[in-house]
């Protein structure tokens, strides 16, 4: 729109004339040059937990950002109370350019996508070899998401003590995807986490997988003990797992450099779609 002339930019905002017909005033947006840099760790009902230096700060999106939303993994500029003390609230005034985004739909029949993770450079697809059975269609969509955004996919095949990995490895062998095969005993002992950690060092890795495959158990083994999440179980009758991760959460990788982003379990409703820059 050129209502106020072609030289109008985002720093110049005109207000409506008042009832007396006075000339509209021009509001100059602050530059926030003293804003601190932060990393969005999680988002909960409009409140964003951010890492600023070595402390967590609760923040909300500034009105000037309009409809643009910050998501887990975003690099943001924050102003206000950065003490991290209880009941304090800072403001996010800028969202950095995203190198990649992980999108997912709200439902399998829903054509609309929403961004859940930004700036991850690897996508770990966790699937069980049995109990519950593998879902190749979901795996395919996850792989498309990784390739579409230039991310390196990683297959993590769990519960190899219940079924051999040969069929799955043959199915995706032509794609030359890095993979890690683990058993339940290895997952409990920590051996599985050690092998997976080697693939994560120095990277930001988003973890996806439907419920019951052991994703949260694996993530818990990869992060500091005080940051671990609760885990669920597989229903013996339906063979379905219970979703234990309801929102994306960025966690530091223990024993190596890097970040792990645990995303909500994928069931019938919602699955990764793409990781296009945005």
C-alpha cells in the first residue's frame, strides 16, 4: 500500500487523524540497539522461555512484530527485565532470519502447516521395529521434510530385540541415510544414547517420531538429568503409545556440544511436512 507515499517504511507508522482533524502523527519505532540475544527454548500459551547468556528468561512477543510468531529454535532480540527472576516478563522485539523451519500440519486432512521448530540442521526420525509397528508413510514424510530443507536425516531404529532391522534398512538403503539401531536393553543401559550422541555432536537436532517408539526415553538419556521429561507406555490392547511430549522443547546435549529439540509425538493428527527456509 502507498497510502502515505512510496517512502514509507516499517519504521514509520502513521496513526489515524483524531476527531479534530489534526494531521496524523508519525510514530518512530525504537531500534532496540541494546537488545540482548536469546534462543527460544519453548513456547507455552504466548509465553516464551528463552536462554539469554546462561539464564532462562520468560518473554512475550512485542506488539510491533504483528502476526509473526517466534518458535523453538528462533534466535531473537529481547529487551526489558532479563534477570530471569520469578514473575518477570521481557519482550521479544526481533526474530532473526531462519536458516530452516520444520513445519507440521494440525491433522492429516488439514492442508495448512504451522512452524514448530526453527534453525535445526538435522532431523532424527525415531521409529520402533516392533511394538508399535513401523509406519513407513510417516517416515517418508519426515524424510521429505528433511530433504526439502537441506537437512541431514538420521534414522534411529529402536527395539531391535523385538524385530530385526533388515527390512527397514533395505527399504531406505538406496538413500544412504545414516542410522543407529538400538535395543531396549541398550536404551536402558545408556549404550544407545552414546552411539546416537556421536551423530548429534555440534548440531541442532530435532527429534520426531510417533508415540511409543522410545523417542522421549532416548532424548532423556541424551540431556542433563534435571532437564528430563516424563515418559509414557504402549497400550497392550491397541498397540498405541501415549503422547508424553505436548510441545517442542530445546534441551542442551549432555556430554557433547549441541542441542536436542524434542517435538510432540506424531500420531494420526499431525506429522512433519517440510523444513523450507522461512
